[in-house]
DNA sequence: ATGTCGATTTAC
DNA sequence: TAAATCGACATC
């Protein structure tokens, strides 16, 4: 019998790859909760534990930008999974999404909030603040997060599975019945979840 | 070339 | 409750 080797918590764990992201957005959004977003800058590394996501499930989803068709902005969503979909909104905020599903599926997950790690003091609660905190700009659009050394996601081998709550997505009242779909996922035990804080019931 | 809008945040 | 502020998109 070989000895079971307990895994050492390692600072840079395996970068999540295409097999992780090439699933439906709803699944990826759920499984992204509790993972770690890593940003490698010139002089320092920024890390945050993802605690809130939203799934945008395809062109038929009226809240999804892909519902507007294939345009310059939405182009990356129609490409391979694991790419960053970054867009600029309200004249001042970038939003970080990760493309999911098979190539051509046009699904994505919006990363809405994270708990800063390693003693980093930053408010990462809300998609605008999260992208700003991590220094993510429009220029990161289409970056391949499965191979990039500048921006990627890793599992958190030290944490036990989070308690997850589902709610409707934020700010998509225009999307007909799609506004009511439970496609927002939050860590029920995190204080960093953004504004519309859900009741503490688990799913 | 011009007009509208927005997966937000912040201030009043 | 509303202003801030600008890229993408639609339209002319």
C-alpha cells in the first residue's frame, strides 16, 4: 500500500484549464465559488477568493450580451472557453467575465466579488470594484486564462466546499422572464458578497 | 457624425 | 434618486 500523501497547501495551485471552463455557464459559475483569482503584476501578486458569480447562458438568454448577436464586443464569447470577456460600462467600470461552454456557445460567467487574500486590503465586493482592484482593463479582453501567467484561476485546496446560495442576477430587469432565473451564485458565509445580499438559506 | 444605453458605484 | 462618463452599437 502506498502511503496517502496529504496535499500541501501550495501558494500557486494548478491553473484551472479548458476542461473546467468548457462546461455550461451555470455549472462553471457554481464551481467558481471558492476558487482563487490570481493576478500577477510586475512587482506583486494579487489573489482573491471568488465569492459571487453570475451565469449568462447563451444568445437565448435575454440578459446575456450575446443575445444582441455576434458583434465586436461579444465576439470573444463565441470563441473557445477560458478566455476573458472584459467590457467597459457606465463610462467608468470594466467587468470581468470568463467564457464557458463549447466553442460557439457564447456563454460566460461574470465574476462579481472576491475576498482579498494574503493580507491585501481592498474592497472587491461588486464587479466594478473587483475589476478595478485587480487592475483589469479592456486590454485584457480575450486573454486566455488557461495559459496566461498574468491572470488565471486556481482551486483552493485548503478550503472545504462553500455553502452556496442562488438568487436572481443583479441589474438585468430588462431581460423579460430571464431576470428571475436563479443564475447568481454566492458564498453564503462570505461578508464580501455584493449589495443585494441574499437571505441565508442554502441550496 | 450623432444619439442612446448600460451585467455599476457613489454622492446627495 | 440621480449623476458620473465613454465605448459599442444603431441609425442617419
